């Protein structure tokens, strides 16, 4: 890893400037429970990422445990939403 970083530092002034700033934001992770009108209760693990160009804002990325009831509920939401899009599109023709 050190050799890779050294190579990047030597080859790129932009990389060197970013590397020297060392201003990476803190990554937070938690579990949150939501109550959705169609899916019911969903418990998701999420991580938050600071948005660099928007101070005070963060991006939350939520995931369900694979093959869990929460993952199945998320899949149903996606398929429900896809069906809604199909009906809207069909109505426009």
C-alpha cells in the first residue's frame, strides 16, 4: 500500500494536495427502524457520509440483512414502485 501511495504522490500534484489535507469525514453507522405505509416495519443498517460540497448535509445509505424479512419487504417496495411506473407510462400512451 505504501508503494502505491508513494507512486501516486510522485505522479499527481492533485493527489498529493488531497493526501496532505487529511480531511476525510467521519463515517457513522447505525441501525434505524422505519414504518412504511405499504411495507410495514423495516429495520435497516445505514451508514452516513458527509457531502463535501454541501456543509452540514450527509448521505444515508440503508441496507437490509440479506435474505431477511426486511430485505423481502424492500424487494416488494421496489416491485410495487415499478408497477406504479408501468401504470403511469401506460396511461400516457
